[in-house]
């Protein structure tokens, strides 16, 4: 299959962004699983950890569906927007603080993704 050099369908962008959103919840559940870890036997019954892994796998399915029809160089950087969601979830669920450096880093990520997507236009 040949993909035009200048086209990434909106549906691909939405799929990748949705996968990134789901993956950010995977990070939350992995952290919850890490907080509830125990011995090796507990590792296999840790539902928080299992949920995090399932969410990461599910996000990979959406990512795969998205990149199948679009430009990897446009879509892959969008996965980094999951950091934005993860920072929001960390604040909401774990009461982690926003710092100038965290916000500055997120702004650079969002700006970088926007710049890459201008190349898609």
C-alpha cells in the first residue's frame, strides 16, 4: 500500500490521540499497581497493575490502527501528548504539583507536535 507523502487522514490522527489518552490512564494504573505491590505471588493478582497493562495494550491497538493509514512522522509525535494527560491525572489522583518546569516541558511538547502537524497541511 502506498500512502501519499502529504496526507494523514483525520481518522488516523483521532485514533492515535485516543490511544495516547488511553495510554495515559495505563500509566495511572501502573502507578497504583506499584503502590499495591507485594511479593511475587501478589504480582499476579495485582488488579491495578493488570488494568494498567491492559490499557497500554489497548492504546497500542488504537495506535496501530491510526498509523496504518497515516504518516508515521506526523502521528508518532502525537503519542507524546499522553504526557499532558498523565500530568493532569497525576495532579487529580496523586496530588502531584504542577511546577514551572513541568508546565514548560509540556508547552514545548505541544508546540513541537503543532509544528510537526503544520508539515501535514
